[in-house]
C-alpha cells in the first residue's frame, strides 16, 4: 500500500488511487470467470468509450452479455457501443467508483459516484476535466490493444495501465486543488456544456443527459449556466438548432435529412417545430 494519505469521497475514506492492485477487464478478456447474463434487457450502450474504476464495494457487472464479479481494484473498459449493465452490490458496502467518459468533446470528464446497499444512488459533485492529449494517448493504446487481439490481464496492463496510473495521479491532484479553483471549474463545466450542445446541434441535450455527463444536479446546472452565459440551457439549445437549420438549408440539404440530424420523429414534426416562434419572440408579441 502507498504511504499517501487516504482520500475522502462522499464522506467515506478510501485508499489513494495508486495503492490498488489493478485488474483491467474488457470484453476481450478470456482469462476470468464469466456467467451467462440474466440482465440482457437492462443493458445499455453509447457511442463513446467508458472506463469505470471500482474503489469500494463489490457488485456483478455485465458486459456484452457476460457477467463477472468486480471488487475494489477492478477497472472495467467499455468500448463504444458495447452493451453493459452495472448490477446491484453484493457485499452490503457502499459502492464508490470513478467513471471516465470519452465523450463528444475534446476532454475527458470524470466524476465519483456511489450507490448504497439498496442500489439507490446519487452522483457526487466531483467534475474533473483532463487535457485532450491524455485522451488521445489512451485511445491510441486502446486501439492498438484491439488490433493485436490482446485477451490476457498482462496484455491489458501492458497497453493501458501506465497511462491510467498517470490519470489517477492527475485525478488526485485535481481533487486536492478543486476547492481552491471552484470558480474556474464552473467555467470549464459551462464551456463543456456549450461545446456539447454545439457539437450535437441541440440533439440529445436534455437536462437529464447533461446532468449525466457533467455530474451536476440539473437544477443547479441550469442556474449555473444562466449565471455564466446570460441565457437558459433551453434557449442555447434552440439557438444551436436553428443555426444548424439555417446553414443546412443554405447547403442544400433536404428537410428529411435535417429532421433526421436533429432527431425529429418525422419531417412533419420538424416542420411544425421550425415554424413555431421561439418563446422569447412570443413573449415580446
């Protein structure tokens, strides 16, 4: 174990991140025990990669239809579009884990979460953003591991563990300095939300989705966004969508193409939205 002091997450003391004997698990591992998944209907998937680092508590985890047991020190590597499901805890302990998203922006975003023995949970307000160069390095190693069809624990450790250890050092550094830089951190969160909305053209930008990506409770995030930008998240989404429509129409895109891009169920639904006056204009009239 490391001589570094323990860290506090959600009021619970856990060992330093670099004190664990890490076990990296992906859908390619063939040297661990699996059981047939009984929760296929609960699995979900997303296009971005995700790394979940377990620090306290135990649970069953299903990845690509196979279920395995995770304990403190397990790192689950979920590739883009791989179905997965973190099950309830199995030891009665509060589960604490660090989730790292390789999302739609040029940054890595991570935050601590916990779930209690009844599997009800909340997200701890720990939002960390890392330099894009680190994400690119991890992506490159991850791609190389896939290309070489690495299936063993030793191989996973060789390709990714050195970079992950650096990431954990950076995480502890940012946690130590987070309170002193809370205003700057808020600015980075808002910049993250603005960039995500812009890149998505307003699609899949519900408050629930933004809460999931940022780790901030949605009401607080809405307030923070308005304070920093002078507009609501809803107005920002509306503006980005209409800007996209304007540029798409100038580029000669058809109505159906634009509707699909913005996530409308049909061209008719898009047409109704397009011809609806923005709320601010309605209020002025």
